[in-house]
C-alpha cells in the first residue's frame, strides 16, 4: 500500500467481485479492496489461483470462465445471494496471445518484418475477442442488472493502452481492447441513470505474469520508449480502486490511461 492510501477504508462494509482475481492486476486489486475493508469475491478460470488469493484475504473464491454468459450470470447471483449486495465489480480477466508473441519474437530475431495479421487463425482471433470483449459484455450486463436492482454500484473494466498505441503485431488484442473502451463508455451512459458508475483503466505495460510472456525484444523496445519502467500491479490497483471509490463519484465513462507516458512502439 502506498503513502497516499495507507490506512484508508474506502470500501468498509462493501461487497466486491474481482474477475481475473487469481493473478496479476486482479490479485493486487483484491488485496487492496480487502485492505480497505471490502469483503471480496475472487473469480478466475484458474480455480486454484482464485482460491489462493481469496484465502489470503478471507474472501470467497469462484471458478468462472467469463466467455460463458450463463456462468457469469450465476456468479453475480451467487455473490448477491451470499453477501446480500454487490457494490463493486472489477473486471480484469483478459488475455493476450502467446502464439502471436512468439511470431513477433521470431521476426525480431530474424530481422524480417512482423507479420501477425497474415498468420492469425480464426481460432486465434476468436479466443482473444471471446475472452476480452464477450467476457466484458457478459460481466457488464450481469453487474448492471444486479446493481440496478439494488440502486447503485461501481464497475471498473480493464482496457489497454495497446489500443491507442497500436503496438506492432497485436491486431486482435488492440481491437478487443478498443472495443472494451467503447463498450464500457456506452454502458456508462446508460447505467448512470440507475446509479451505476462504469469506468475503465487502460494500462500500459505492467509487471504481471501476462507481461512475463512478452518477448524479450518487445519488452526491450517498450522499456526504451518510457522514462520509467513497467508499472507494478499495485500501481494499477491504485488507479482501479480510485475509480471504484466514493471519491470518484463524479467520474463516469472515463478511460484512464495509465501508461507512464509511453506511446508508439514499432
Ligand atoms: P494475468 O495473466 O496475470 O491475469 C489475468 C487473469 O485473467 C488470470 O488469472 C487468468 O486466469 C484470468 N483469465 C483469463 N481468461 C479468463 C477467462 N476466460 N475467465 C476468467 N478468468 C480468465 O494478466 P494481467 O496483466 O494481470 O492482466 C489483467 C488485465 O490487464 C487484462 O485484461 C489485460 O489485458 C490487461 N492489461 C495488462 C497489461 C500488462 O502489461 N500486464 C497491459 C494492458 C492491459
């Protein structure tokens, strides 16, 4: 916890759900929400990770694949049934494409141009869009329905600076995250009528297991563009928890770019 938020209890008595909470940014959000008083439900497709993170904060673990709409509906219903409300939803579950990252690495090593788009399969495209975009739709829909019923709440989705920076070799990832931004902003405009605030954080490179799968040559190129190194998951958790907190009560439909000032990497 950093100096600014140490000792704050912005989520005392609140119930929170964090998707993708078994790793990286999501796990850091779980720890921060719990440290600030929330009872946290941790959902992840990797059940043991969700269980481990939930156990570390006295929270509740759920195994869920966010591409499964019925499973996401059941997850939100279970949170409300068990805890009586769902005040904060942070949707961090997402993926990039390790196969495409391998192609980028190969190209950089051989000196050939990066050529992901002509090698990308339908399955490779669908996987990223299904998890990143369909998953966000499923979570937003289920969360807004439940929060509307109870008279309000706060939702934070996670996009990526990759959709602004248009990294070379990330066409499906960049497209999915640009769509997450637009989807979240559109839903924000509807949901605020029901007292539900929707906002998004768009991280640049963050030191998580996902970033650990980034080719070394790509990572070196990213690091060379910024005055500061990769952000920590805790820094992103700070940004996310601010948007979920009462202090951001006037912030609706924001896409908060948190990338340390890094822009194009080619
Ligand atoms: P991570 O791999 O550490 O964590 C992602 C979590 O999502 C994992 O626990 C994974 O099991 C879970 N997940 C994946 N598919 C799922 C599914 N179908 N259903 C439920 N859970 C699923 O990665 P991270 O870096 O913490 O990423 C969190 C979010 O931040 C992602 O949306 C990612 O796209 C975004 N992001 C990350 C970076 C970065 O550099 N790390 C940069 C920009 C955006």
